[in-house]
């Protein structure tokens, strides 16, 4: 079921981790509890199968299983963005069409890349996104992330927004993200429906000041990110600044110490899920880093630490 939320989508759309058991198998019951917690904690929407969801350790069959399980369980309560990134234009288009048919509100896609050196020129990037857009009717979010190693110029992004019907949202998480957001909004005008922040909200205040209307963060404490984004979008910048100062130590610890494991660690500590396992060759963070994350979080009393208790 597709969400009834109205566009333009804005607010806090955190990335849901993919939940495994201690043997590394999918835990769909835990996945559903994870989703329920994230909605209860105030997520305006969700994103699944992103890099912070460990999409790169899932088989295609597992991706589909997680996608259908989540979309059926959400049942339209909030909009869900499905990451459909793939190097192949046709495969990415097929993934995106499957996501739309299953009830996704939007798809998020990085530009084509593979390894350290396989890149394509701007002409091919434009054609790649056009191919995907022609296959679907829902909006596309371009993920401009360092992991792709693909420079996306302001001119290219603005041109795609103007000329490709479904290119409307942009998650900017490259260095100097605020400057790029500001320039993109100026260049793209009304074609830029959703300029969004990413990278665990480490640059959130600067990005909001630059015009960001959405934040795609880790999934551990959407209630905390809402304390920043809500007042800012309501015109209460000082309140947002104070909230950002409170939550920044935890944001920083997630961004710099625990990465994609932070949400799982907090969810396990709060009884949301049974295991915070990641799939090999990823290794669990050091116990001291885990303890440090939980120590900082406890001072803030996020919903995650009491949701399952």
C-alpha cells in the first residue's frame, strides 16, 4: 500500500538497517520490530536497502524479500524510499519498477560506479537516470555520495532536474554539502523538489541553513533528529540550534566511530531487536566503542533505549 503522505516529502527519513540473527541470516520478525520502532520514534518516512542497510551484502532474492516484508508491514503508515542502485541502467530500471509496484513512494539511486575505476561520463549518467525515469512514475532521489566516487556537477544535477520528469530529490552528502545544496537550489529552482541532507546529520545545521528540507540519517534516534528539523522548518532556528548542540555528540559518535552499526547497537540495547550482527566480512565494532555509543545515548534518553523494555 502506498503512503497517503503528500509531496513534497520533507522531514526525517532515516535509513532502516537490515536485521540479521547471530548466524547472519535475515531476521524478518526483527526487521518488522525495527520498522515499528522507527515509526513510533517519529520518522516522517523511511529508507530501506541503502548503504547503511548493508545492501551490498544481500543477494537479489534477499533484497526483494526485505523490500516486500517492509512495504507490506508499513502498509502506508509513512512513505518508504527504496534504494535501487545498480550499475546497469536496465537492471536499475527493473529494480525501480518492482519497488514502485510494491508500494515504494520514491527510489534512491547513486550514479553508476563499480570498484575504484569503473565510471561513466556525464552523458551516460544522464541517459542512465533517464532510462530509470521512463520506467516508473514515482520520484527519484539522486544520492550524491563519496562512496560512488563520481563527481556530479551542479550543471548536470540541475539539468537532470529540469529535463528528466521524475528527478526531483537530491541527497547531498559530499564534502561542503551545504555549499552544493545552496548552489543546486539556485541553479535548479522549482525543479528541485527535495534538497536533502545525509551523512548521519553531521552537517545538518549548515545544510538546513542552505535550504535542505529533508534529512536522511541513521535509524537509531529519529526522535532526536526531529528535535532539530521540526523547529528549524517551523522558523525556530535558535531552538533547532540548541537541539543540534545536544544531539551532536551522539551524531558525531555514530558518524566517526560506529557507522552503520550504530542503529543496530542502540536497537539491541533497547530491546528492539535480538541481534546487532553485521554480515562478514564486516566486523562488529570494538566493545569499547559500543559502550561509548550507549553511554552518550543514555544521557539523551532516546526512544530506542526504552522502546522494547
